[in-house]
């Protein structure tokens, strides 16, 4: 069945957890709607929380998924799901991974081993904004993918710094890619694509930027990256979500050493590296290189083990 994951997501009372459970437990890809219904019935016998759809609902979801794909293609938006071997491995390995991605632009920038998330407050002071822009230029020049959320403030400065040196930037959006959020950064989104970067979202077209989407977006920013740099954040700032995701995902986390409550909390609790100068930045890059090597070796070991099991 084509677009199985998207079809499942279009079914009523089927959320991400159900989709992941379905993927982990199915033996083969269902051939048609009847085959899919039989799989639901079989899984219901093991997991009572599974809600069995009707055959009519399955047919409707297949039609809806095809419409989403078709309408997305008209907007140059492409689709890939977690069943595809080319889905970013870094995202597959995180807790609560996205089951699908919609993207515009250079997909390879999503899979760049050298990816750094540069994030910070929407209401940052001058030090945070200047730091985000400078970091964007530094990593953009050195062929890193600079990942951020396109929000006003530190995010846009990180993207802009990367774009200004013709680097590849990745913007993770909290809504469907048929809209740019925030709309004030539509020109920046265009410049990211023009410079061989990428816009990406786990949400299909027509999805609005609901409050919880921003937190879910934060786990993808960290998930795509080898490391995260917090430019400026208050203790209760949304950027702290990304920092916590980085810690939980065992990514390399660093903070600019500026007078801001969130930054200082992470530094004092020894939960991150501190960046004061170029030497600190070089130390951070070394940790990124170590992470990438360990990550690559881990994937090779797992792949080798899979071959032995076959």
C-alpha cells in the first residue's frame, strides 16, 4: 500500500503512538484496504487500546492521503515517512520520533552529519541576537547545516547568518508548509531555499501552528542535529524545551555565556558546555566530531548485527 503512514494518520482515533505501534508490529506492508483492516483486527487482539476503523473509513483515509500528496506536489512539497530507508536516521533514533516529514528544498541538508541547531529567545537582547548571527555565519561557512525554527529573534538571526555566507540552513516549522510561520519571515524562508537549504515539518498542508506543535517541533530541531547551541533563553523560555530534548537525546549541548537566566541555569547545573570565546567554540566542534564518530560506529554495529540475525 502506498503512503501507509500518511493513510494511518488520516484515520480517526489513530495517533502517532498507534502508528508507531503498528509499524513495529506489522509483518508486511498491507496490500489494500481489506488487508489493512485485517491487520487492525489482529493487533486489537493483542492491544485492546487499538480502535478498529471501518472499511469505509480506511477508503476515505486512502483518498485523503492521496489528495494531500497531490496538493503538496503542486506546492513543490515532498513527502517521506519513517518506513523509507532514506528517512533521517538521527530522527529514527530519538524518543517519540516523527513518523513522516514534509519538506521543500535540499533534502540532503537534513541528513548532513554536521548539523548544528542554533536556537534562542524571540525577545532576545542584542548579545543573544548578535551571537546567533555570528554562529550562523561561522557554521554556515564550514559546511554545517544550521538548524533552527524560523521564529523571530535568535532563530531568524541564525538562519540569516548562515544564508548570508551561502550556507545550508534548515528551518523546522510548527505547521504545514503551505504557510510560512511566522509570515514576517517569508522572505527568509525563500532565501533559505535559494541557498540550497530546506524547510521541513512533520505536519501535512492545512495544519495550523497550534501551541503544542512548537514543543513537538523543538524535539525535531535537536533530533536532526549533532549538537545544540542556546544563544539566549529565560528559565521558562520555549528554547529550554529544545535544550532539554538535546540532553535527553544525548546531543552535545552548549550555551553562550551571557547574563540570561536560562543560560546561567544550564551552565551552573553543569548540563552544557559554555561558549565564551573561540577556544570554547573549537572545543564544542571537537565534541561534535566525537559524537558523529560514535553515532556512525553505533549505526554500523547495529547494521552488522542485523545482518548476522538474517
